[in-house]
C-alpha cells in the first residue's frame, strides 16, 4: 500500500429500508478505490471491513505484491454500517420513540454495497469478494443474495452464520463494556475509558491463540513480557473507538446468518446452495471463535466451495497478518490461486 491513501468517498442512498423494519432517511457508505477498472469492468474486487476498524486500518494488505494487488485489480474497500465511517450510531440520531439507534444486519450491508457497485460504479459482476472475520460474513452474503454478481469469494476466519459459542464470546464483550460507570442502562454519558480498556483486555485472550502466548510471540514483537504487551497494545486497542458503534457492530455480528432473510426463510442449506461463485472458505487453525470445524462444514455445503486451512499460532489474527509475514504469503498465494481459476 502507498503511504497516501486514496480519497475517502461516500455514496448516499435515500430512504434506505433496513432488515429490522427501520428506514434510514439517508444511508451513507464510505469507501475508497484502488487501481483501475478495466475496459470490460471485469477486474473489480470488493473488500468489506471487519469488527472495530475502518477501511484505513486494514488497507495494509492492498498494494503491488500484497494480498490484493491494485496493479491488476480495481479494489473497492467499503466500510460496513456501524463502524463510524459509514452510517453509524456516532453519525445518526436515536429513534425519538424507542430511544435506540437503528440496527444493522449484513443483509443491509450487502444490499447497500450491491447498489454502490452496480448503480454507482457501473459494475455488473465482481471478480472477487474478499473478507476477513465480519468481512468474510459479508462476502458470503454477497454469494447467497447476489449470486450472479460475484464470480469468486475468498473468506478467511469467518462463517456464514455466527455460532452459539461465538455469540457468547461477543456477549461477554458487551457485558464488559457496559460495566463502565458511564453506562446509564441505555447509553454512555461519557467516553468509557475504563470499559474500553477492559474490553480490549478481554479481547486479547480470544483474538490470539494459546500457542501465541505459550510460544511467547509477543517477545519477538519487542515486548519484555506478557504484561507489557497487553498494556501497550490491547489495553489501548479500542480507546479511540465510539462505544455505541462497537455495540452496534456486536449486534450485527451476533445476528449474522445468510439464511435469516425473506429469501431463504432460515433454510441454511438453501442459502449456502444458492452460492454459485467459486469459493475458498479458509480457517485459521488456532482461531478460537470462527472454528475450523464450522468453516469446513459450511464449505462442504457450497456447490463450488473449497475448504482450506492456514496453520498459524496467531489465532483469529492470522487472518489479518500484518505482523506475520509467513501468514501473509500464505494468504496471497491462496488468493492468487483463486483469481487464476
């Protein structure tokens, strides 16, 4: 990736209906594009964001010789609803009757993204939908909801449906955050630094594997011990994030299920069976919440699905290997292989 990011652009949709029944008077998608769209508009890749980040945080993997190569492809890095860049609690008003913010699902995310890609950018079919974690969930929704609009899907550390155990992990994060004294039962009355610091400390035990800590990988990163690593990194990881946005994204993640919509009516076999794209559904061997066995089982139910596994000590973070060059090489080669088919 170049040192200077492309300009952040916005696409607005008037009177956008949400799956919850709410209607946004104006939905906003924030996105950046990298590379050049070719003459027949066949080289586009969509890259949705993951939990707790905006697109700039995960743009490191875009660049010549990186996982997503803008010298060959036109890459659309799009921010999901709730992350602070696109429509989010931090940019919206609460409902005057219910007192709550609008609730987003991945159906909402991908429906809006489809309009961005087709209506605004004039692209009928994506070469690839690429996603990590919640981005992987969105990529799979693309395949089920708009099968004719995407040729290939590459997912890493994500599932089509959030498992019960994953849901419980997320609920522990929610419970940790709202223990902050600034929580009044419905909203935060001040920035909850104590809650956000504790949130990050809890996350540290889930995002990285037992092997990461057992092998003391943090020492290779330059930290003297685990306490120094946690204090310098995870205790501060979410301090700059809006807490209402973090809660909104937890809601979206917890309810993620590509079959939970009017088209499939809860029939997961029908939803996975609707995906016609060539799919690499990849797990990280030590991921503690998007488990390999769940990803393998989903891949087997996708017509052109292929299960793959990355052997890594980095746990869930193996899917975003900014500090793990070997994992980055593994991902790059896998993506190149899929794009070559």
